[in-house]
């Protein structure tokens, strides 16, 4: 499958049309951004690592019966995916308090959250991805009530699958962000990516940060640590 015209260039990936109108190619670049694109760096091999990591995780989710965009790993940096009409919201589940939750509510980082917390954010860099709720999504027509319900259900289902996967590999899934879209049959499908760029993972024993907080907080060894995460999951990069 060949890349055709560019559809969209985001902060970390470029999306291309293909000869098949129902499929796109996602190119994972080395660009790494934080703080709504204020901090940007090129990290050697990050695109390749995230592309392969994302394919591995999406395949695990498919095997667990969750509909994802996954079609085929094409090369080091490229994946073929189902073309989705993306819903412009981010679905976040938190098992442990960290990041913006800690800043917003003044709670302690590391506090266990039972039940896990679910949050919606609007995908809008200019507005710094504001937190929204179900009513904003329905009132502004970003998704229907049924889709809102299904996004929550699927995001929690992903939690069940991935919490266990990471736990078995000695890691704690602290939080993560998912994006969904609608395919050509009208079904809700998991799109975008699941990589250490879009989740928080801590070593279960030492609580070492093994995700994009290494980049946000200038902790170093960003890609090396992503490779360690993959290695622990049995994915050789
Ligand atoms: P951002 O848009 O936040 O800068 P990226 O650099 O990751 O993010 O860009 C990828 C873009 O591609 C995102 O806007 C995402 O919503 C979109 N996208 C991801 N998966 C699909 C898909 N399967 N079909 C259509 N668009 C997708
Ligand atoms: N996240 C993401 N993209 C975003 C915002 C958040 O992938 O635009 C992920 C982030 O990596 C973390 C989770 O969603 O795993 C929750 O992020 P949070 O709200 O704590 O914001 P942050 O402090 O990470 O900006």
C-alpha cells in the first residue's frame, strides 16, 4: 500500500491517503511535543518505537474483542489503519492520581483511585484541551448519546485488558488517553494510538516513570525507557 496525498500533519504523526478510500497510513515521526506543542524535540527512533508499540497494543485489544483501526504494520514508521471520522474528544481513564488531575484538585500524586476516574477533554490545542462532560459533547453535536456511552464503556474495557497486561510485566497503568472515530459502517472504533506518549506507566516496585513524563519533566532516557517497556511486554524492538 502506497502513501498518496497528505491528509493531516499533527504534532507527532502524519496521516496519508492511500489508494483504498477506506484506509489511511499513519506515519509516526520522531517529533515529541508537550505542553500543547510548546516543548518540541526530535528523539531518535521514537517514531519507530511508537509505531511498533501501537501496533502491538492495538492487536492485543483486537484479540480481546475491542474494535480498533488496526490493519497492518507497513514499515518501521508506517501503519495502515482504517479511515475513521474522528470524534474530537479525548477519553481519559485514571487508575492513580497524576498530571492535570493533581494540579486541578490539589490531590497527592500516586493516590490510588477507586473506582477509576473517567474524564472527557475537547481536542483543541488553542484552548489547551479543556475538560468537558457528556452534555457538552451531545449539545454541540460532537457525538451522540449512544456514542458517548459506548466511548466510556470501551475506554473502561481497555483498562481491564491493559491494566493486567502491564501488571504482568511489572508496570502500573496510571492513566491513558484514547480517541475514537466512526468507520464506514457507522461503528465506533478505537483510533489514533496507544503508546507511552499517551499514557502513564510506572514501575510497580520503584515507581520509576516509564512514559512521556520523562520528556515533560526532563528526566532523560525517553526512548530507551519506551524500549524497556516494550521489552518487558515481550516486544523486541
Ligand atoms: P495531534 O492532532 O494531536 O497533533 P497527531 O500528531 O497524533 O496528533 O496526529 C494524528 C491525527 O490523526 C490526530 O488528529 C488523530 O485524531 C487523527 N487520526 C488518528 N487515527 C486516525 C484514523 N484511524 N482515521 C482518521 N484520523 C485519525
Ligand atoms: N494525554 C494525551 N494527550 C493529551 C492530553 C493527555 O495523550 O493531549 C494523556 C497523558 O499522557 C496522560 C493522560 O492523557 O497519560 C492524562 O493526561 P493529563 O490530563 O494528566 O494531562 P497532562 O498533565 O499529561 O498534560
